[in-house]
C-alpha cells in the first residue's frame, strides 16, 4: 500500500470511529465495517489500524468480535499525528 493511500484511510477510519462512538472495546468497529464505509478492503484497514494502534491513537482487538476504538477524544487527535502514525514517524 502506498503512502498516499494510508493517510486518507487512517483519517477516514478515525472519523468513522468517532462518528460511531467507538470509545471502548465494547463499542469497537470491525475492519469489515470500516472497509465498507470507504473504497477499500478489510486487509488495508487492518494494516492502517495497526499503525494507528502503534502510535497510541486507537486500540484494536483481533477475532470475530474484534475491532478498533479510539483511545483519546477525537477532537484531541491532530492530522499531524495521523500523518506521523502512517508514515512511521511517531
């Protein structure tokens, strides 16, 4: 996946999680649901969410009942942080 694809997927995923109120494990949004909300597939979403998790912006849980959720209030996450997360500059 190219660098130019990661940022929009990451920004959309974070915005979607905020919109859906995914702020805890019991409100997690699956990669399939995230992928359906944008023109990509769940594998791409999982790769990007792994980067966001490594940067401490979200948490993820694998498995059939897995998904991703925000670790911080969406209003406190800057686009610079998202860009750094997907470009490995965290």
